């Protein structure tokens, strides 16, 4: 594609990622910004330009429905909702369906939407059916899931005649990331507090098993079982204000097992003060592949890039629920 397709974008969710996505959208040529919605009392009703300088002279809508209604009479095939609200599919499915009912495509940062078949097959089928009925496409993407621990590995595997096993290791220094990530990995907690947070699904990276499934499905590898574990990384000495014996972060592993063989191994460490942050892909096959991104992909900025760059491909894709396996291997938004 040589020219930027025209798209109209509605942004739902003005947290740190949503605001960063909005700024990136405003920098793109060929996109009309329809507005944004967020129910937070400190944001709803404020001039959008106060949150996103350069945005149209509109207030931040308190609900997505208000935002969709503004353009309902002139709905276009190129209308897209960028949904930056939650990680768990059960918590955002209503928001996804509201966007679909407004006949708008959806690109969401919801990690579990990247491959609903794994944990929420019934919801995934419902979304797919509803989207097809209304002629729109839905995609869950970001840096992880969506790129570094799944789509990038699949791209590298294109160099192989045969693939036996895929391992991806991601090491992230949480000290260099925003506060919400430090909280998500349990930095500063006791072991007991960490264990309670994991059991309550308040801690941990959402989407690691989904990435493992995406790789296995994308390569046609056998799947008998997908398992996942989360353990704390404990400080041996004071690190960035965290006392010895307290939690620096987490070590999380997802495995795709076929018989006695591990077909996919995803190894994620996100902790304060880790050494040698990097993203590493190892493919056992013919020929073998070793790919290392020194320093690793910047989680927040790469998520913004993945969401915005998906827009023209989602607009042009067949209706229904899509994944990064079913869409073309998209890169930078065409024409930028």
C-alpha cells in the first residue's frame, strides 16, 4: 500500500496508554479524530484539547455511546474505535460489543482479546458473530501480546524449513517503566502479599498464555496442554528503594506441551533492577534462529505503535474477530 487510507478514529479510555495512543493518532496524516470518551470524573466533560493538545474542540464524553452517537448518521467503513481500557476480556466485552453495534471496527489493547479461543472461546465466538453481522473487524493487539513474544517469533520462523520448538525470553527492567507496571509486577511487596495478589489476579502479566497459543497455532505445532506459572523475584540487597527480602517483580513462564515435549516456551521477567534487559527469540529448527533485541522493545511506546499501525489493516480486513495471525504482517502505518 502506498497511500495512507483515510480513517476516522474514536478513542475510548484516557489512561496513560490511551493518551499516548491519542497523541500518536493526532500526528498521523489521513486520520480524522472523532473524539474521546472516559467516565473518570476528573476527565469527563473537560475540553479534549486539555488532555490531547491539538485535538478537535470537543468535550471528553462521559460514555462511549455519546461519542459514537455523534457520528452515527454519517457512519463510514473506515470508522475505528481504539479501546484502551482493560486487560481481561470479561471486563471489556460489553465495550467491544457497544462499538460493534455502532458499526465501528475495534482495535483494543485488551490482552485476552489477542486470542480469546484459549480462555474465553464462547465470548470470542459471540464477538466474531456480532462483528460479521455488522460488517466490522475486531483485533486485540499491543507489544505483548501482539508483537515481541508472538508475532515477531512467527516472522522469524518464516526463515525456517522446519520448526521443532520456539523459545522467547523477555527481560524488562521495571525501574525504567511507569508506576502502573511496577505495581502490576508487585515491586515492594512481601512474598505473602505477592502470592495474594497473584491469586486475586491483581498481579502478573496478562496474555502470556495467549502469546504461546498464537505461536503454536501460527506454526501448526501440536498442543496438548498450555500451562503458566508466576513466581516472585526477591531482592537480595536494597535495590531502587526496595529492601532485601521484598519483591522486585515477577518471573512468569508459559509452556505449550505436546506429550513430553515443550513446543513453545515463553519466559518473562519484569523486575526492578534486572541486568541485561533484552528480548530473545530462539527457534530450534532447520535452520536454527537466534534473534536478540538488546535492551528490548519499550513496552509502552511499542504498544502505542502496534495499536496505531494496525488501523489501516483492520479497516481493510474481512469482518469478524481477527488476530495477528490472520492479518497481514503489518508494519508502520502506510504513508508515514
